[in-house]
C-alpha cells in the first residue's frame, strides 16, 4: 500500500543555493513565542493548528504570538453581517440616552475636524455609530442643527459590517470620508478606507521628523519619506545653496562664472585648470615659430617650462624656464616685453635652439608670444604655461 511522504516537525523550503526561504509548520495552539522553530521561521511561513482548523501566516519576527496572523476562511467571510443602515457618521463619542439630543452648532462631535457636520448633512432616518451603540436620527429641530437620537431597533452585534460616510476618528477633515468598519463585539475596526481621490489625502504622522538612512522593505511609507527627507536636506546643506536654488549663485572670483549649475561650474574649473597647464608642442621646428601665446588684456605675465629635444638625436635634450611680462593694460596696448631664462638643464650633446618673447597685434587681439627656432635639422619644442592673471 502506498502512503504519503512523511516528515517530522515540518518542511523548510529554501531558495536555490540559499539557507533561507519559508517554513511549513504545524502544532497545537496559537504559534509564536516558542523560542524555537516558530520564532525562527522566516516571514511568509505558514502554520497549521492541529487542535482546531485554523491556519496562520507569519508577518513579523519579534518572537511573539503577534508575529502570526490568522488566515481568514470562507466561514469567516460568510460570518460577516453587512448592515443596510445608512450610517452618516461614526464617532468615538459616547452615545446620548435614547431620545436625547445633540446640537451640532454648539456641541459638534468631539472628533469631527472643521468644517464640522451640520444638521443639513442628515435627514430623519439616518444613523450614527457612537462608541458604544448604533442610533437613529428621528427629529431634526431647533435651528436645524439639533438632532434627536433613539436606539436602533436592531442593535449592533459581533461581526456586523458597516459602510460609513464620515469616519470622524481620522484627521484632518479630508481624511474623514467613507470607510468600511467591522464591529468585533467591543469596538469598531476600520478595515477599508476610500479617501484615495486626492493625492494629498494621506497624511504623515503627527510626530513626523526628518531622518536618515537607506530605505528597506521594513520601512513604512512614513519612515521611508523621513529618510528621503533627511537625506535630501543633508545633500542640500552639502551643496551650500538654499532649498529651491537652481544654480550655485555668485562667486567671489572669476574662475567660475556666477549663477552656474554643477556641470557648468565643473566646466569652468576644467577650462581654467587646462589653461593653467597651457601645454603646447611643435615638432620639426627650424624657422621661427609661435609655440604659445596669451592675451595681453587677460594675462599680466607668465612662466613657460620649455622642453627641447633634437629630432635627429632624441638623446639630446634641453629644458629651461622662461619668465615673461609686458607693459600693456586693458586700456592700452603693450609696447614691449621683458623676459628672463633660468633653471637651464641639458642632456647629451649641444644643439641649436633659440627662444624669444614678443607682442603681436593690437587692442583686444594683442598677444604676448613665446617664439622658438632652430638651425639644426629640426627640434621638438614642448611648453607648459603658468599664468598671472
């Protein structure tokens, strides 16, 4: 005779090449708090009671019975009793005596946020769920805001379900709209909310404060927003500009232009850095050649580190520093330059190479030039420029 495959205690189904997954367990009584398999089971695990026909799903890992929730059965769903009364409001206030009145103009429901309900929101025959009973509106009198209540003919009972048009325990007023509630024998439990028609209807907790950290699957919407908020504020502080800024504002110097975004500012820095390096090269030089130049109106003076290599004999190398300035200004052209050469180095045999500095052109186009030449078969000149602006 064939028999089912049998295991003791339960089954642990893991992921591929993994030690974690979910447990399928069974036992007598409610699961959780056993300091054993039930507490050690992963979230998502299932537990079947053997003493009564109930199943449980693990939703948390705090080593307590509250980690497990009972899975609803068809009987549970069929046991719910949907009530047909038109319930205009649910409040946490204690119900008045049968035949008692409430003047909503002077004593609105205590948990009703402004604008509060008025007599015009009710008609005779409507119902209100109070903290301890269901009551019917029988008279609307006074100035139109005084409601007379009597006990409902059919009192509330365990598993009664209601659709409530104004769920007053929520806050603010935008949240006090339609809800589905279950009476569990002692109190009302909100099981569904219909305030989804506006994006600003879901409110953060009253004790909300910005936080920090990486968002994980354990976060609620509120805690995730706290982390995003805190991280964003730190990045804002790090940027050095005010919240809402779309550029970096003004700078005291001229390297980075004012009102630049991050990419533009980095480009300004890159351009300035590369201009400081000022690398330039010319190969096979024999006749006089302009190796590098700077604008007279922009540059007061500069230093060139100049490397020279004889093309025919690359082991023959010279290196010098050329320090130069001019007498021009932004308002007047330069008429002369002054320069000096120092820090001379040489490797290999001597070869001819000449260096000079002059000015060329007029007005904004005027430049101070580094000029090189050679009477050998050819020389490669390479210069790096450092500027005084």
